C-alpha cells in the first residue's frame, strides 16, 4: 500500500476503529479526549469557513463519541460568543466517558442544553449533526429518525461530523431517515461509504482531517478501497515517438448497433478514435453503414447480417468492444458468440452483459482479459439478484462480480467502483456529476476503455484511467456549459484536452 496516500485511502468501520485505537495508544497517557478535542476544533473551524458566523448554531448530540465531538463544537462556539445550543437525544448518564467529559466542557462554557422534542424551533442558523457515528446500521430507532427528519425538513445548512447520521460507513447504503449534509468533516480515515451509493448525495462536500495522527500508524491497517487520481493514472499512457505509426496504438473493433441502436455503436467507435486507438473498425447492421461513414469517415465500418459474416473480420482487431447497441436478437447472440470465441481482450458492455446473464449463448464464461462495465441493473442480472440488493452494498456486488467472472469489473453509478483479479483494494472514482444521467454515456465509456486497452494498458489500468477520463471530461463540460442538456458526445472535445494535458 506504499502508493496510497492517506487522503486517498478509504476504510471500513472496523479498520477505522483500529486506526482510532492505535492513534490513542500513541498519545501521551493514551488519552482519547485529546483526539476528540482535535476533532471538535477541526469541525468548528470548518463550520466557520463554510458558513461564516451563523446567527445560531444548533448541535444535535447522541450518546457516543460522535456526540462528544458535537459538545466540543458547542463549547468552542460559546467561547467565541456565538449563539449556540445543544439538542440532546440521550441523558448525560448514558454518555460514553469521553462524551461526558466533553459535555462538562460545554457546560463550563455556558452552552444551553435542551432535550429533543418535536416542538423544537429550527428556523435559523446552522445545524451540526453529531447524532451517530460510523457504527450505525439498520433502521433508525426512536427518537433519532424523528430528529433526522426534523433537520432535513428545516432546510438549514448542515455540517455532519465524521459521517452523516443514517449513512452506512461500509456499504454506502442509508437508512430511510438519513441526514442530508452540505459539508461533512471526517476524521483520521475517510470511510468508503462516503464516496459511492448514497454517500455523495448525503455527505455534500467532504473535508478530511487526519487529526495529526502519525503517518506510520496508517501503515499498520490496510485500506479496503482507494480514490483514483486522474493525474497519476494518465502517466501510464504510452508516449509517442517521432517515428510512431498507427499499428503501434492498437486496433479497436466495436461490435453492436442492432436495428434502432446504431448511434450507440457509433459513439463507442468515435470515443475509441478520440482516445487514441490507432485503428477503429465497427461491425454493425448494414443499415447503419452510410450514417456512420458520413459522421466519422476515419472509422472502418462493415455491415454484417450474421455471425458468419463477422468471423473473418475478427482476425485483425487487437481489442473487441462488444455490446453498445447490440440488442438481444439472434443476430446479437451470434455476434457475441463469435467475439467470445476469439479469446481476444474485450470490453463487455450493455446487452452483451444481458446476453451473458441469460446463460444460454456463453455458458460458464471465463472473463480473463475482459473488462465488464455493468450499470446496477445489468449487475443485478449477472448476479441474479435485485437492483436494490446491488445498491444495498455496491462494494460487495462489484467483488462478487469480479470473483464470478474472473474479469475486471467496473460497476457504474455515482462513485463508480472497479475491482480487479488479485487486487484486494477496490478503486473508487471521485469524478462525475448528475449531468451524466443521459443516454449514450456508457457507450462512450466502453469506447474510451477499449482504446486504452488497445494502446497496451493492462485491463485494470485501462478501466481505471478510462473511467476517470470519462467522468472528468463530464465535469469540465458541466463547468463550462452547465449540467442540464449535457450529451455524451459533448464530452469528446474535453476528453481530448485531458488526454493532451490541456487541463491540470
């Protein structure tokens, strides 16, 4: 794990607790209240940075150490003569030892306390969520659910301490009642559930504080996931010598485009071309040939009516991109069957995944050399579970897919996840935005990844770099043109800029 920097490493709750214990043991007298005070001060400073000096700070506290951080925030606010109150969902006798000490600090600072009731007036200022920590799972028990609903309905700015209450640290799923924060200040280690699934929507802006824990401590606990970094990944692109020629950069073939879906195959082909594949060809329905050539004459387009017609075309490509617009007709099944038989490296997407999930055309598939790119519904079919089950624990789902198919798996969605054979650490994409929720984005992604594979990147690297390029290009497009109305092909010009280092 030497290549993982602290800020990029993501952990499960159990590992965070180990880091916590090691950090406390390293302190003078092993005093855990020292870390709590650091956390409270960090949260308070971030509150001021994000929201200025609010007219009122309302801190909701539970009973654990998360509450202790909240009491520290309240005490610091009172010392700064800011209007502050603490709403308590626990009686002092049930507080953890450190939280009780933190509460005493708040009492001495003159903080006002009130027990939680549904008549509390939340109409101004900022709310601090210090209700639950990283161990919360399952439905919210009373009165926590009611408190969370009150906070969300107040529509005031919210700062969550360590993790929004109701979000599950490990799975990235959430309880029915979960805090929707504007800012989340997380301590010691970032939790993997903050960056995929429900995490990004509930956390808002994530700010990480190590609390000055010694870096050596992090070497003692393995992370479970890692945020990808585009700038590090892009260094793996092959350089181009002065005497370079097209065959050195691979031949990508897109196989797809059944009746009514020609655009999907075309977008994948154009993305492969723009990502630097030396040659790009496309096998599609004859009806799509003229339109494809009119749009992008550099692509070698073949109209085919059967798997037999495809077979002689499969000898030249170095990489196959199977699935964009493929459909699920007998024609589609024949093409997939012929592609799989070549044993060539493949990007497997869209209806190719659905045909595989059916289990008839490709029995007992071995995905060695494949990159499979399902969205949650396709992942559910491949695992024979519901979409809700996939989304209930995306980390578990991507690992199950990787183990079942022995392929690199890219599970799409906010916080795309990538799992590779032999790699215990799951890669998480920190780029992307809701403007990408439009048709054709997945087709573009498959073409990008296929072109990187064709240029010699290992499957894991091709999937990781392709994913980050795709999402970062969407971020640039939204930054310049806005989120609504974003189309997949809007990304192509930004993709080229990223590939050529025009954006830092």
